[in-house]
C-alpha cells in the first residue's frame, strides 16, 4: 500500500487513527481555517478537511492523505476553539442547557482523487452554573477543543446526551466513515 499520512498534528486525531492499527505519519497542513463570509458550519468543516488533505498531498504525491476538521455550531454560527480560559467559560455558559451540533468531516486524497465523508453529532449540555464551568475548565483545560470540552474525559459530566452514529466523530476524526474510505482506497481493515 502507498504511505498513509494524517494531515494533522492533533494528538486527539493521532490517537484515534492509531486505533485502526495502520502505519501512518503526521504532517502539519498549512491552511487558513477562517470561515468564508456566510459559510455554513457543515460546509466549513468539509472545505477545511479537503484543504488540509490537499495541502499535504502536494508534498507527498504517492501517499494517501487524511484531512479532517470539526466545526461546532450554536444558533447557526460556528464556535471555534476557545484558546483562552475566559473564552472557554463564555462558550460553556452560552451552551448551558442547550444543544450544540458538531460537524466532523474527513477527506482521503491521493493523486487528486478525493474521497469524503462527514458525520453530525448533537450534544445536549445540562444546565451549568458558573462554578461548575470554572471547575471543569481548570481541571481539564480544553482550550484547544471546539466547544470547550473533552467528551473523552471529564467533559462527559457536562452532558445530558450525545446523539451520533459515530462516537469518535465528536473527538475529531470519524473512524467509522474513515474506515469505509480507507477500504475503498484498498486498505485492509481490520
């Protein structure tokens, strides 16, 4: 099989892809992740997953490259990674007692051929008070996570429900869909 490259330096995506027991390397895609004017969160996730794969694929012509992106949506607007404690607190306060939709897209690319898949996950957060939010942020520091939580960690205590076909999509790489793309490309799984 041709080499496999994950177009990401995210430790979360790397750990997820390792579950498939394939040999792969990681490469940082240099992509502007700013939304285009009026771009819907679902379209943004799909565009960025493809752009990340393409950015790495031009440097590794014979490899299959995986690009992935996730965009959280609240009230039709994208929520980015908070980056700061204050922004994380503000995001969780805005999401308290509400549902947030996470659009996760994956693209597998080689020689200009792109195979794409997407997943939608809805997270219902329970009503949260400011003290709970601050304790959570201080305990887990999810400043690099869309939605300001880590569902695979303590963040699960913030939820009433998660609705998804693929639980790995919420972490950032939809492995069920990606496994189908990899099989289509000739990879043998499991």
